[in-house]
């Protein structure tokens, strides 16, 4: 029997290596991470007092304030914005009456003592999301993406081989290195696995939103 298979409703994840921003962005984001660490000193101390044990920053994620207005990131923001506009255009969306904006842009670094992670989540009111990895290695955390189709997940059947990528696949993880850029639809569930605190783990996270010119 010859059976024709047409694959529809797929979810793309885009990735590329972009090392040209690494040196500058690591330097620029240093102060933001240091500020976050300083601002959280009291919280971490109170936690140790409550636990009656020195646990340091274990399990913590240090997040910066918004980077959107930092002019030092303009070149990076323009580069990301142009890529995202091209992605939406290639996907078939009519962007002639919409403008794409950074809804959120921040840097975060996982705990030096390990335990940093993010549970599975999506980003509401956004169209594209992404990560730009500044510090990572084969020993650090990494992102995992999950099948967003709820109807399929409810009736999921057993998978023959978890190591094979096919229509039955429920999740996929990415090997990353400094300079890796990943962009994906904001509706795609994702998480970061627990980091063991062996090597530094820092990345920039952004969410993009397309807004109609009619409401601007």
C-alpha cells in the first residue's frame, strides 16, 4: 500500500550560532547580575536563618531588571528583531500592518551553588520567545521543549524508542554553547533542567510581541 503522509501543524524551533555578541554582552550584563545578587542578599540570608543551615544561593536564579532601554544592547536588539520579523514572514504571517516589539528582555544567571532551574511554562501575550546563551557548557543546565498540542498529549500512546525523533516525540532538548541563539513560538512549553553549579550558566531571555499599527 502506498500511503501519502502530509505533515501539518508543526512547531518550529530555530537555532544558530552567533558568537559576535558574546564578549560585549557578557561585559554589559555583569553589572545587572551583580545588582541582582546584591538585591537578593537579604532574601538569601533570611532563607538561611529560616532553614538554620548555610545553603548559599542554592536553587536560586538571579534575574536582571529590563534591558530594553539599555542603549548598549541596541545592536543586539536590532539583530534579534530583524531575525524575528523574517521568521514570522517565512511562516506565512502578513506583518504589513503590525510592528514587532520587545515585550520583555532580561538576563539571568543560575546559582553558583547549583540547583537553579525553571519549571515548564509558556509566555503569554507574546508571539516569539528566545534565549541567547552567554555562559554555559556541557555540564550546565539546558532547555527542554514540549509538544504543545494538548489534544495529542491527552491521548498519548507509548513510544517505541525515546531516543528517536518522530511524530510520537513528546519532548526535545538542545545542546547549547556560548553564542547559541534559540527562537521559538511563545506558546511552546519549555523548561530548564536543574543546574549542578559546576560551570557558570547565564543567558539572555526575550519575548517579542506583534502589535497592530491600528492601536499604536
